[in-house]
């Protein structure tokens, strides 16, 4: 959100200073299997229809033992139970971000922080005072700029960076992760010149003379990423540990990682085996790059806190960088319809291969053309492979034709959506697609009423991983200043309980975990969060300043650590 970007712009700087020096996370310390802990709060929202409200719950051996009144739970828990008084807090089931990027969050915490920058000059000032963690080899990296937040609204270029750092390669990722701003030295190392053709699914923006401006969109970013030095093993571990800690701090008990590279997966496998993961991670394998061949060969994986059952494919780019694939041209660039990052034939071949291997297929689709193509392909291949039961997912489902919303509801597929995308994009989204197409944009209510399962996330580090901001956006469709007054296309708002379900019940079902998580009832996993406000009934504005008092995963108090 624009208001939230400025409100929280300094938060990541503080978090990085505290967290980017981490190595492997410390092993969470749950009570022994014979210990029972009783948690008492002003309110416990269970999302269990049989007993939706309670005032206490108890935990033993990583599972919920009892839920009910204080006296009922104490009686069921034994005289030697440990009792934790949470005061005025409200306890809710463990919160899940159904679409995030742990490695990206870790890199973002380490690099130059550009979220919330109001001008190009502010970006350049931060680049000039980059922290030591922002160096990767002899390259300077950063992320989070958004030209839509600046007065001129136009893409920046290499000249501004060259004036500050003419001999140091600089690569700054846009907030959506679908464009890269680089300087002349980075272009030189990547051998990008006037004669370099646009790669399939990518754009090299050029000036009037045909020279690269320093902005690379979607697959054109790969030209620079191919020569960017990899993070060292120590950097990789420190960044990933910082990202996991950040997730626990904001009340996440589970993350669906959308497109994990093999290096990160191997590290998480090791940490899971060592009992070091503070939150659950549901992995969508990276199906876009070369790692897909190993994932296909090895197939799904189930650890203690780590699950690999899905694959992430990306069909188009993002709306902010005009990479989203549209049926008709962009309203503000009539000669352009966006980009398909995979040809329809290649996309279908990958869908078929992963479905046959038993993977849930999750596809990034922003533009209406991409969403149509995803639905048609998933429906065709799910029937051909007999994998409709694998709950295939559309990640973002951002701009959809109204007839595709109806078709989505009948498909049995999951719409994995991000409420804060709507409130970040609302100042300019209609300019991109016009008044007619915007009717099917960020359409949570329409999709829900069509019968689609909604699973909510943030797409961090594109947005903050702070779930409370997502709950606020889903309920209000407003920025942090309460604008627009009644919300942006307010008919699409959700109730407090519907919003909470998107981050709990819906996300659990999207990961085949509805019998273990998403609600608080005896026998289910002891994953829950204590919040300073009731996310369902508190005035929405209170969510902006609310606090996460306690995060518990599998019975272990992971924030603050016990």
C-alpha cells in the first residue's frame, strides 16, 4: 500500500540490522512431550463451527489438547500444567502466507532498502549509503523501487546510477520483482548493447537512439542475473535465517514459498532434519529454470516442517512494469499487450509433466490473457492426467475476464491472492487496464461468490510479510490513511472473518492440510498466534498498529522465543 509503504518504510532497515547477521536458526524448544501448557486469553477464535469462541486452549506434544472455558481447559490439562496468561490478547489459528519468497525476503533484508522511496533522488541517496550486507561479490544489489510512487511516474535509467557509481555494477530490482534497474557497468558485464535483441518473454527498454536505458523487464533480467555473482554460503544462510525469523515475528506459522530454487530447498531440508525450522514451509518448486529437472526426477518430499508438493510456473509478468499479458492492449500503452514468459506450448508441456509426477501446479497469472490461458490449460491437462484432486492453483488471479471468474469457480482450482496488491496498485491500476477490465481485477468477492477457494498471502518481499496489513486490506480496500473513503471498489471487500479464513482455513486447504491446521480444535496441530486486537471485530484501523504477542508452531513458542 502506498500509505503503508511510507508508514513502514524504515521497518526493514531495522530488521536487517538486527537479523541479517544470523546464521542457522536456533532449534525451537517445545515443551517436553509430557508437559501440558494452558494458554488463557480474552478471546480464542477457533474457526471451528462446533465451538467458534473460547477463552483458553491447552497444548501437549505439539497438538491441541483442549479448547473451552478456562475452567474446562484447566480440568482437562492436569494439575501440573504450565499456565500462560495472555491478558487482553485474542488467539487465532496459525496464520499462513500462501504466497511468499523466503530467499527474496532474505536478499531484500540484506540489500539496499528502496521500499517507500518517494523520489529517484531518495533511491540514489540510499544507494550511496548502502550497508555492507548489500554487496554480492563486487556488485551492489537492492530492491523495492516503484516509479509509480514518484512525481514523474516514468522509469528511471542508467544515467542516474552512472553518475553515482560509474565503475561499480549496480542491480536494483523493482518492487514487483519483474523489472531490474541497472547501470552502465552492469550492462557492460552482461554484454547488453544496442544490438542485443529482446529475449523471448522480456523487454530491454531503449532510448530514441536504440540504446539500452538500464531497465530490463521480465526475461530480460536473466541477462544480468546470469553474470551476477551468487551469494556465498554464509550470506545465503544468514539471509534465509533472517527471513524465517521475520516470518515468526509477524505471526506467520506457515509459508507457501512460490518458486523455490534447489539451493534454498537443500538448505531447508538440512535445517528441517536438524529441527531448526521455526515455521512450516510448503514449497512450490521452481518450475521455470533448470532446477525443474531435478525436482521432476526426485518428486514430492515430506519432512517434519518442510513439504514439497507443488510446482510454481510463471506465465506472464506484472502490471506495474506492463509485463502482465492482456487480451487487448494496455490502456496507457496502446502498442503493447504484455509478455508471456513461456510459450503456450512450453507451458502446457511443463504442466503435463509435473501433473503426471504428482505435483500440484501453481501458476503465476496477472493479466487477463494469462489467466484465460492458465484456466484452459489446467482444465485440459487435469482431465487428461486425472489430477483434478491435486487442487491446482492460480497465483495472483489478478486481472480476470468476468466469464473466467465464473469458470474459475466451477473448476475446483485455488485462487491464491494477495490483498495488499490491490491497495498498493489502486492509484494506477485502472490507468493500465481501463474502466471495463478493472471490474474483474483483484476481485476477491466475485471469485468467492463464484465458489472459488481463496488462499491469501502477501507475495513478500513485493509486499510486507505482515499479515495484519493483509487483513486490513481485505476488510477495507483502503490505504493506511483510510483512502479512498469507502474503499476502492468496495463491493469486493470481505468481512473480518472471511479475511481471517483466507490466511488460515483457505491457506491450509490449498496445502492439503485442512485436517491438521487452519482451525483450533483438539487433535489438530498446535499452531496459533496471539494478537493485541481481535482481527475480526476490532475497527480495521487498529490492525495497522496491532502487535503479535506470541507465535506458536507445533507447540513451540517461536516468537518471542521461550
